[in-house]
C-alpha cells in the first residue's frame, strides 16, 4: 500500500512514516524453508528383493555415492534386515539417508515366513516413534525418524509373471509402507518382452488386491508428470557405477559384447524416471504419506488395542481422561482378581503341601516305630546270646579249675612216692657199700680195701 493512500485514510494532517522494507506474511514459506534447511532432512528406503538383483548397485547409482557394505551370500539361514545410515550433502541441504536391505530374502527352501522379519522391522520403527510421541517430554524435532518412507521392491526379470513370494510379501507390506515395484536388471530381457512383462505385473497386482504407491496428481504443479509416470509403473531399471566414455561425455553405462547400455538414457531403461519420481519430485510426499497414512493406521490400531476410543457406544465423544480412568479401573480390577486367584492358589498349594508333609511325617513315625521294635528284638536276642555265652564261659572256667586241682593233687602224690623210693634205694646202697668196704658217696675218693671207712648216710 502506497504512503499517499495511507495518508488519505488517516487524514491530511497526519505525518506519514515511510516503510523500511517489505511488510507481509508471505515471507512465512521462506522462514519454513530456512528452518527446514538448518535442521536437515531424513529419508529411509527399504530395498526388498532376492539376493543378486543389484539392490546395492542401484542405491549407489541413485545417489551417485559408493556406500560401504558387505556383500550378501546365499547361505543365510533366514531373512535378516541390515540397516545403514549415511549423511549426504548437496549444496546447502543435508540429508540423513537410511538404507535397509533384506539379506537372504528368497534364498531359503521354505519361503513361507520370509515376509515376517520385514513386517516386524517396519512395525518396530512405528512402535519406537509411537513411544516417543507418548512421552511427557517429547523431542520429536530432534528425534531420528527411522520409519520406512519408501519400499523399492525388486522383481526378478523372468519375463513371465510374479512369483508367489513377491505377491505374498507385497500384500503384507502394502498397508505399512509405500511400495514402488521395479524390474531389476531389465537389460536381461528384450524390449518387447519387457512391455508384456510390465502389463502382466500390473494385472497380477490388481487381481490380487496389492496397493502400490501412486504418485500424487492432486497438486497441479506435478499432476501431469506424476500422471505420466504412474503409467510407466513398474519401472525397469539398470544400475551401474562404472563410467564409460560415450561420444565426448563420461556416462554411467554397462559394457556388453553386443553393445553398451546407458543407465541414464531413457530409451534404454527407466532409471531416470525412478530418480526423478523418488528423489526430485515426490520425496516429501512419500514422507507425508508414511506419517499420515501408514503410521496413523498403526497408531489407531495400537490405541484401539489399548482400549482407547474416540466415541462411546452412544456415539458420544470420549475424553482422554475418562478413557484413562476407565482403563485404569479395569486394569486394577483385573489386577485384584488375579491377586485373589493367586492368593487362593497359594493357600491351596500350602494346604496340599501341609497334607503331604503330615503324610510324610506319619510314614516317618511308623518307620521309626518299626525300626525301634526291630532294634529292641535284636537287642534282646544279643542279650540272650551273651548270657548263654557267659554261662558257657563260667562252666568252662569251673571245669578248668577242677582239672587243674586234680592235676596238682596227682602231681603231689606221685612226688611223695618217688621220694620214698629214692630214700629206700639210698639206704640199700649204703648198707651194701659198708659190707663191701667201699664208699660210693659222690665226690669222695675210693677207699682202699681193708681200711675202715665211715660213710655218712
């Protein structure tokens, strides 16, 4: 508004003050842009496909960067998800890019549960964001959002139809993530086969009710290009990090014996279309769809499982406080009921244990009485045996004493008779010596015959 107009409205006698610059709220988008640029952006891509379809090579080609990673093998016992985060910088815009790859997908003989680790991983990221959102002190502006914004589903270039594993997996993921189907290594089939293959894939997805991500056409600025690109789904792509000199330019290409395939040539593949739709045009819409559609669906189901509702049975609005109090009272009632059941169970267990202990004590007493009686019987037998042995010992001692007495008496009688016989013999020998005139006393010299000898007797 000009200064003269302002002066005309307020009156001729008022002093006008010239403006120092532009005044208006149309600078708000610039403020938001500056704030967003200073905070940076995050984008998370999930690459689902069998081993060897070129997932890592395509990521390197998309972002023109050599991402570090270990090559996957075909010997994995199950499906594992490997997540890597990289900080990219383009001009003054920073991007925290997270690439999640499915290692071992489709390598097992039994592929029935191959999709489960992927679904669990996506739900785990939703749950982590929900827990952060439910905190009293939330820091969502600094929270690293790990929710999957885009799922690039790699389809093997068979040229026939989708595999059962692909249909089942995409059907399980379409309500949790934005699926963008792409035909990997599309240079493996001819152009005519590729066109038929795209039509076959689209018809199978529609007939099986698989909802893939459609580029938005409600914004007039991108409606035309997005409508055109929706007709090219699924994209047939080729990835390569090798640069070859074609003409006067160095271009990413793949060299074959029959010729050269240029990655960025739209006549050769849809890599440029994928890059435009994924990164340049619809990256923010993918982030918004993840939050407003897939995350909100998960959040609603999770809160309904917890018992939270927007309306009561009478279609009246519920307040969060009333719902919380109702759930709290219900939880406390269930807790008291469980405590009462546990208490009764504990009392019953104690009674059963007491009965078992009493029965065991009774059996123990009976066994003790039996052993005591047996001990008494054994003791009585031993005492009787000891008494009989003592009687035998006493009888033996008496017989021994009597035998010794008889033996001593017999020895005395025999000694007296022997002494008497000796005396008689000595007397007889003395008399004979005197008559012969010789002395036979021991220790004495012989006497000369005719001499008188006196021998002491």
